[in-house]
């Protein structure tokens, strides 16, 4: 069920000028492919990897993922080998199985038509962002793109959203962030943005949900929620 904070009903100037999207699990259904690819990559080496471990990767940069795996397996060499097999498996899956999240294309078109700046802020590297978004036909819709290599600190640090706001040319309080994960939402909230969550695989903790402007069922609900903020 969609949950939103109370907003003023009177007419006025839109507070939000820019909408900045996360990619994985928000616009494209990569999280489920990631789970499959990590399991395939590990299985090829005879190594077990379960859902609980892979779910810790959601909303994190690859350096953070490597650290989690190294702590779990106790070997950087194992991590590097599993990662190489994971990447090969994911590359193949993206070619045939990558899908948009419900309402992704529609809400981007609505926001652009309404005059909002539309940006991207992803923990993925630019090569992966371009590959994924070009595969589903969305890459050209973004006016600004901020990726993992543009920052020193990954989500939940606010750095990536502060940079994305700066590139968009608006203050954080004039920007909406659209996220699916705990780490992404915390990043946007800490940056001072209005955060709209569309949870994916892992439900949001209640304290994080409480800090969001709205928790939505799908991206079909996003444009109206953004316009309601005064």
C-alpha cells in the first residue's frame, strides 16, 4: 500500500525541481539478476552463497561488496574469483533477462514533460549504467548522470546525492530522490533531499520509511507524489 506524508492541499509553486533516480532495483530489475548471478558464479567454484548474504549487497558499491565477501570467506583471492564468475554470468543475463520496473518509462516521460530535471545517481559504474539503461531504452532520458566512480564514499553516505544535486543545479531541498533500498534512502535523507521509496526485494526498516517523503507501491505513483510536495 502506498504511504505518503500529509501535504498541503492548497495550490502553490512546486517545491521539487529535480528528480534523481537510483538505478538497480528502482528503474531496472537488476537485484534479482544479481542474486542469480552471484549464486551461479559461486556454484561454478563449488562455493555456497545464500540470499541473506547477497541481500547485504543491495544499495552498496562493489568495493563494499568485496569487503563483505572477504569478511565472510576470509580470502580476497576467493572473492576476486567469485566476482569474475559473477560478472560473466550477469553479463549474459542482462542480454536476455533484464526488465524495467513497473512504471519506470512512464514516470520518466511524465516528469520530463512536466519540466522536472531528471537525473541518475547509481552505485554502479558508468559502463554498467549505460549498458543496463541502453538495453531497456532509458539512458537518453537522463539530463545528468552520477556514478560510483564519481564519488569516494558509497551509499549510505550522502556524497553521491549531494553531487547529483549540484550537477542538476538545485539545492538538496529542491530535489527528490527515488530509491528502493535502505542504504539508498539513508543516503538521500542525509543529503537533505525528499526521498520517495519504492521497496524492492528487502523491505525498508520502519525508521527509514518514516524518514521518507513517501513509500510507494510502484513508480506509477511517483509523479503525483512529487507534485503533491509544496
